[in-house]
């Protein structure tokens, strides 16, 4: 399987959040020009996708047998024109690179030089007593990108151009005359730079637009591989096994554990580890194998045909004995298989076959784990009483059983907790027997 191929690789796939730049592509579809950060997302995402493809190609060059992963990665394609157009287009700060686009670089240098000249002139003015004597104070402010100083109204014409007045009217904010011309030049340079940047961004957006279908297919392929790696990682949490899968309605597993119980035990161990660290200042690793061993497993072997194993299982016993957990574990195993996730089962677990009824059952349970595809998977677990619908506990139970009878067919997995409960025990037993026999006759498990 693809999961087994993934596990055979010496390293995890080089996946990153940069690969999901779908939002930037959606905006590029609708707008003539997108923002620079969105183009940066496309450039970084394309580079990450290329790295993922290179990783798998290198693995194959090193004799890794990964035909399924190769097929999944096949749609990843970054055309050379797009790759060359985006390469080096942005600097480390996520801005258009002045080396890639020389005119932008030239304008930035002129802006920097003009800004430095203005700063020098301002510093010179503030060091001149004849100038500072005209000021209310030597604080320098900016209004609409222009340097202004605070002066008394009577001095405003001697200093420069007024840009603002205080609420009291006792202070006016004046741009020194010596700064007017260079600040005008700076404003023009900045406007020119904005225009050039807008032009380049439009060109890059148009370039991206041409290859949106290829990029979307690449993102989709990377998403599939990311999902596979997530499944593998989750499976390792509960020491999962990839089972055999068929269509005959067979469940054949040893020491099957409910995944949620394993996760709960891991979370408890993590809390204990944190408390231990708080107490001692030393933090250790969680031994997940030991944690998983705290959860009790169950050996399950069923065959919907009834040829090799029981087609139905009735579980009885005291309260809090684990009956409901067995049902939920069976249902969860069926759903995990449909999702392609490793199962929290074990191949070499100790045999506990007293209730399976035959030596053939014991022999079959020693084989590799198997959980077939079941559809539908239906469960009646818990109280479905509805006050608003005017339905009692027993009525709700009967309605659920009716749905299960209608859904019973070959390939169906039906799970019912406390079947026939909520009424007279004699009547409930008869109802339970009738429902079970009906579902068995329909070929359901």
C-alpha cells in the first residue's frame, strides 16, 4: 500500500504549510494584480512542491520501490517559465528584489540617498541656533510624509510652509523651506517606485495566471501525500497495522483496541510528564508502547457468510465490563479502514478464543489482521429519546432498529447496544431475537 511505501522511506516527506497557496491562486483568478505577499506565497509554495518531487525522485534513484507514491506525485509540475519568472523575484523580507528588477533597485537607491540628504539637512537646521530660536520646541514630526517643526504663529512665514495648526491655535506645524524641494523629489521617487512595483506585480500575476491549472493539480497531489503522511503519523501513535482488506464481510483481528482510549492514555501520560517536570525540573519522553499496553484489547473474528466464523456476536455480562467498548471498537475499525488508516490491532497477541467455538476460528485468527470494507456501518448506541419529537426511549430504540433492519444487507455492519431494552424483558428478548435473525438472514454482520 501507499502507507507501507511511505513507511519504507528513510525520512518523512518534506511537506510544509507553504505548499497550500490556494487562496493566492483564487485571488489571481479574479484580480489583474495580487499583493506581493500572495505572489511570495506562490513562489515559496512552488519551491516547496519542487522539493517534494525531488525528494521522491531521489528516493527512486536510491532504489526505493514506491510506485504508488510516484503515481500520486506525478501531477506535481512547476513549468520552467513560471519557475524562472519567480526565481529570485523576492528578497528575504518578502519584497520585490532589486537585483532581479534593476529599475526597482535603482529607484530604491535614489530614495535612500534622498532620504539621507533630507535627514542631514534637518540635522544641520536643528544645530543652527538662528533656526531653533524660531521654534516652540525642537521636536520633529511628520505630516503626510513631510517633516514639520512646531513654531509660534508669528514665526511661521520665516520658517517655511504651514501644514497644520494645533487645537489651541498657539502652535503651527511648518515644513522648513530647505526641505521642501528634496521632500518633493522624494515624493516623486516614491510614486515612481510604486508605479514600477505595480507594473512588475501585474506581470508576475499574469505569469501565475497562465499556470493556475498546473499549480492546482500540484497542490492537490501534495495534499494527498500530506494526508497519507498524517495517517501514517496517527497510526504510529497507536502502533497501527495495515490490514488485509476484502469485500466478503470479514473481521479478523487480535488485541483490537479503541484508538480514543489509547489517545486518552497518551494524554494522561503527557500530563503526568508535565507534573513530573514541574516537580523535578527534568522532563522525560513518553513511552508510548507502555501507554498503549494499558488499554485492554479484544480478539475478534467474524465472517458475514457464517462459513468460517460466527456471523453475529451477542455479548452479555455485568455493567462496566467492556461490552459497549467492543461494539465501538468494531465500528471504529470499520471506519478507519474506509479512511485508509492503520488499525490499533496486533498480530501476535495472546489467544483468547474460548468463545469463538472452533479450532478453525483459532487457526484463522493467527493470520494477518483483516478488516473488510463495510457499507453501511450502522450503530444504535446510547439513548436517543427526544422530548421535542415526543419519542420515548423505547420508541426511539425501535425506530433505530427499524432503520437497521432496512439497512441490513451483505456488506453491512450493524452494531446495537442493549438491544431490546427499555421494555418488558420477555417482550424485549423476543424483539431482540427477531431483529438479529432478520439481519442475519439479510446477510449483514
